[in-house]
C-alpha cells in the first residue's frame, strides 16, 4: 500500500524537537470504554491546540525509550489521562521519574468502565473541555 500524501494530514510538531514549548499528553489506551475515551480526548486536545499540546507514546516511555522519557522530562507540562482508578498512565510516568502536572481519571468523571471499545462522543467532548478549561487555557495565561 502506498504512503498517503502528507499534505492531506495535519502534521504535528515533532515532539522530540519541540518538547520544551509543549504540553505533552500521556494517555491510557486500554481495551475498555474509558481507555478509548482517554485516547480520543488526547487526540482532540492535540488537534485543537496543535502548537501547544502534543500526545506522545506512553508505551515507549514504559519500554524505557530514552528519547521518549526525555520528551516528557523536557515538556513545558505533562498531562496524564488515566482511564480508570488503576492510573496506569500516571504510574508509568512516575516510575520514570516524571511527575504529571495535571491528572484526570475518566472513570471518576461519570463514565462507567465497560468492556467495549465503543464510547459516547459526549463524554469525550465533556472531558476534553474540562481539561482545556481547568488546565490548558489557565496554563497558557
């Protein structure tokens, strides 16, 4: 399959090069409703604030990738979006010596953790708005 033209896609700032000026997001992408909401919220925040917010690979951090750990350490701020009360995103970051600047647990925001990859778009928008209002907009001031 041929590679699609990059002009069709919103290209993001390279997180390793621009981390100092970015809010970097680590998110749960677990195989449940709340994990999928966390991932979708991170995508929306990245696309809404493309010069300020950038999701980055939490799996690479967990695997010990020095490049990815350094991205989070250099970031202007770090958001951890946890799907459930296990708080895996926050724990992975802390295990690598990275303290999240802002944390949220989707399952504590009125969303039931269900064994499904489906989710309600209204929950996604509500949580994205909460993070934007409580942290991103205030942090940028």
